C-alpha cells in the first residue's frame, strides 16, 4: 500500500499550505519590523517551535520571514500516540535559548483544546519573555476548552481554521507516522486502531 493510499482526503495541498505560509510570514515580517516590538536590534524575535508537530511548518515559515530571528524548540507531551487530548501537558524538553526580555513567537501545528498553549505560554512568561505571540498552522476553535492569553503586544497568527477531523501530514502524526506527507489530510478510518 502506497503512503498516499492511507489518506481518505486531502484538506490542504502542498501549494495551498505554501501560499498561506508565505502570507503569514509577510505579516510577521511587517509586524515585527514596523511595530515598537522591534525598535532595537536586541529585540528581534525568538521563534520557538513546538516539537515535533511544528517542524515542517517552522522550516517553511522562517525561510519566508525577512528579519533576523533566532530559533529554538520546546517539547510538550500532551497526546501520546492516540487521538485524544491529555488535559495537563508537561514540558519534556525545555529551551536552550534565554528568552528573558525577548519577543517570542510560539510556532504550533494546531490549537485544539488550548491546554498545550496555556501551559507553554505560562512557562515562557515565567522565563521573562517580554511578549509572546502564537503562530499556528491550524486552529480548531470548536474544541477549545482552555483560553490562553497572549503576553505583552503578542499577536495571534493562524493559517487555517480546521474542521473537527483528526488530521495527519505536514508534521501531524498518527502514532508518530505520516508526518512526512507534504499535505494535510484525513486518514482512512480503517487505519485507526
Ligand atoms: P491541545 O493541547 O490544544 O488540545 O492540543 C494540541 C496538540 O494536540 C497539538 O499540538 C497536536 O500535537 C495535537 N493535536 C490536536 N489535534 C490534532 C489533530 O487533528 N491531528 C494530530 N495529528 N494532532 C492533533
Ligand atoms: Mg503541537
Ligand atoms: Mg501527536
């Protein structure tokens, strides 16, 4: 069975993702270039990717951001290998960079219940980030349980609103598989255990 045969339907093609990610990157470039957020050179943003899901999104996004940025990753365990959210994620791999006094842009694959972002924003705030923005590829607002607050002049960037499907591809996994698909889609139901 070919990898593409595992997919029931494609929600966003490679081309659609690339186009939207370019728009997000332009918006971020504009916002962090013009606003008081980056009036001094020490305040260029720190891009923090949430591992593992955001790795492709981050890689494509940062190549379109026309500003000097630093890049780091953080890992929060919330899902295990299933499709149900765990309510209290924990940080299992912390940042290497110091974010004290920095403008942080958290890059996420998807905001679902909001638990992961609530946890990560609290953590970065306690490390003294002066603003925290969120850039998520997908958002499932219909499933929100926890409302997180951005910090300082932080902004919310979102690629697409996602219908209530469990998606795979372009970083999204099911049991750690399918992250390497170049599009976002829905698995055939017979493949869920
Ligand atoms: P939250 O803490 O907001 O409920 O969930 C966030 C995390 O759950 C995401 O970062 C992602 O790892 C995982 N997640 C939520 N919805 C989906 C989905 O549709 N597909 C996959 N593969 N992961 C999801
Ligand atoms: Mg994630
Ligand atoms: Mg996962």
